[in-house]
C-alpha cells in the first residue's frame, strides 16, 4: 500500500506553480492560432504568455526572442520551445515546440494531396493565381512592417540596402549576409556607435502599468535546469544529433546519393543550418535549388506552396514540407506517388525541425547566463536590418514570377539575376496583386479575408471564361 501510494503521489509543482498538464492546452491554443507568419505568431505568444497567463516577463520574452532570431530555422517555433523549456525543462520544450508545428504538418499534407491530384486542373490553377497575387501583397506588407520597426536610422537603412543588392543582383548566400551583419553589429557595440544601440519597444502593450509587463510566475531567477553543465550539454548534443543525422546516413547508405529521398534528407538538413530569417528570407534560395538544380518544382509552384503555408497555422517554413512532398511525388521509384510524396514531405519536416530543438536545448542555458548583454542586442539589430533587405529581395522575386510569365537571365560582371520580360506581363495577375495590396495597406483587411477574396476572384475569372 505504501508503494502504491508512493507511485500515485503526484509530482511536485514547479516553483512557478504551472503544471505540465495545465500548460499543454495553452500550447495547443497557441498552435491553432499561429497564422500570419512569424510576426503574427510572436504576437499571439506574447498576448497569451506575457499578458494573459503571465508566465514570463516581457524582458525575458524579448531576450529569448532575440536569441531565437539569431538561429537558423523558424524563430516563432523556437521561441515556443524556449519558453516551454524554461517552464518545464526538456519535456516542456519538446511539447511546446512539437505541438506548434503539428497543425501545420496536417494542413500542408492535406493541401499537398489536393495540389498533386488536381493542381493542373484549370479551376485549381485559377484559384492559385489569386493565391499568388495575395501572397505577393502579404510579403510586401511583412517587409514594410519589419522595416518600420527595425530601420530606425541611416545605418540600419544602409545595411538593408546592401543586403538587398548583395542577394538580388550578386546572389550572395544569405548566411554570409547574416554573419556579416552580426559582425558589424558586434563592432558597432564595441565602438559604442549610437546607431546600434537598442531601445526597448514593447509595441503590443504600451501600458507600463500592466502587471504582465512587471510580474511573472517564472520570475527573473534562473532555475537549476537552465544552468550550463557539460554532462548535460554532451548528452543533449548526442541525442539530438543521432535523431537528426542517423536517418540521413541510413538513406545515403541504403539508397545512394542520387535517390530522391537521400537528396531530400541532405538538402533540407543543409537548409536547417542556414535558414536564418525564416521562410521569407530563404525562399528565393530554396526555390533556386529546388527548381533549377533538382527540378523538383516550377517557380510558380513554389509560390503556391508559400500560399498554402500562409493560409494554414504553423511556421511559414512548413513550405519545405510541400517541396519535399512534390519532389518524392514526381520521382516515387517503386512506391505509389502519393505514398512517396507523404514520406518525402514528412522526411523534409523531420530534418528541418529536429535541429531546432538542438539549437535551443544546447544554447539556451548559455543565453540565460548572459541576459542583458548589450552586444548581443546590437548584433541582433544589425541582423534584422539585413533581413529586411532579404525580404525585399523576396518581394521582388515574387513580383517577377507572379506578374510576368517569362524572365530573362542576366549574367556577367559578377551580377546574376532574372529580369522580367516586360512583354510577358499578365494583366489579371497584376490587377489582382494591386487589389490585394490596396485591401491590405489602404483598408487594413486581414490576411485570411484577402487570401479568400483573391482566390474567389481567380475562380470567378475562370468560370467567366476569362482564364483558360
């Protein structure tokens, strides 16, 4: 009886008083509301975790966000993992980060089935024409939103301009741009240049009297499990690396490097290490590789995939699941195309998100130790400025492939970019894009209504016989 009583005795609550059982419904709620890209997802988390639940203070929330934005991968998912880890150790981080992507995995997979089965049907093509037009306006709005908050002086604007020119005209890899910006930020802080100084901007809540901004259940102390320890570091590194890399090694040894599943595993493992700035920032590079090198997709299909990610909950980087699905669907080998596509999409998702937990569980303890470090904040401000330039590059890339049917490659004198063929302009795509931009910028209509309206117009144009 004593043994039974001991077994049934509930585990003691953490000092903050929130049990893991209480936390799970909150993380599910956040996951289901995670529309609108990283800015919207971070805003939802701030509202729930800082203002409503008061689990974590605003300063600690922003400190965690600063670290996550320095990492490759989706910053919102990693932020959820970070806070879950702070609250309930490794299990909490796994649950928070894992639940964050589950709705997106299910949604993108379902849409991929529909796209693979009916994507070439004229009415589906017309629907995605409207989707692309709306996505173009949404990407532009995201760039404007980030730029307004980040480019607060001439130095930051110059960094954004240099980043755009570097990646658009000279095809400089995004990681080089990011690390270059980080280095400039570190030097700016070391030289005490005022342009790199970061001032607090709580944005979503200007009421300094709100207790959510002052008090939190977690407090400002450093829990024991967040302190760096070499044995724990080595254990976490070994487990995460095995879970991430063993499937890649097995596929390479079993199927060979030319098999589509091996290519998916290797390519998206590389992406997991260089996807700084999220989906917007790296989509142009992914599209270039998936379209030009591997032949998995056409440029327009990449836009369709981003449109799916925009309309579903979860990180925008979930578009990579669509890419993996289509790659295996079109090269299924001995499998049925749908089964191959399913496995390809899940494989791409696994190697994309497994490293995200590695970065948090390894690095977060050290980040907790250096809370309040001004040099890190300066580096972050420079990186965000560079990301604005990269997002502008993505907006231009989208515009070219959405509004124009043909492009002209331009090479020479170190430049390498695609220029639009002006005679190939699609007037309906141009008109829909303009209408979506007016809806978002002028009338402040939300993302989902704009996407729905543009898709409906695309279908209406098809039914009216305007689009073939």
